C-alpha cells in the first residue's frame, strides 16, 4: 500500500492520508475482480458478496503511525491507522454491542439485486448464507 501514497498527498492530515489509502487499496482489488468477471462474461451469473468479520478496531489511546509488515497482509500501518468509525453504534471490535458486531454487507448480482439498492434491515450474515446456500444446493 505505501507505493500508492502519492494518490492522497493533497490531504493535509497524515492520518487521513493513510485512512484514504487503506480504503482505496481493497476498492482497487474489488474493481479488478468485478471487471474480470464481466470480461469473462460471468458477471450476470455470479453473486458477489463483500462483508467483514467484525466491527472496526480502535486503540484505547492514540498509537504511533509506523509502517509495519505482516506476512499475511503485507505492508501497512496497523491499529494506529484505524479510525474506528461505527456509524454511531456503541463500541468497537471485540465487543458484543452493535458497533463490535455490525459489519457492511455489500452484494452484486446483476438482474437479481438492483444496483444502488440500500436495505437498512438488520440481519445475521451466517444465517443468510446458510439458508441461501442450502436452498441452492451449493
């Protein structure tokens, strides 16, 4: 990710530069996956789901922004770069309050799910996947 820092050099805050970079990196990769599905003419037949395993992390006190390297995810800034944005929900990762367990759920399935549709209904990802995949015999 550090190789793309030039994209956000106009942002004044170092924390905002890093946060924008952390968000743009997966956005680029997701775009590549979707483009590949479309190029291979598989997009209309493929349900793509993006979600997370927990709410956002947050440090109990400000942490230094130092570049680190993780063997599974590569270069990054670790917990010090986490903004901990929960949309007003209580608490963060590792808590059983909505801020700790609420996650995004984004789905793409042309012809089946309307583009731009927003549904704010609460759901449990595990139960959605189990019931749908079982009915599809996947």
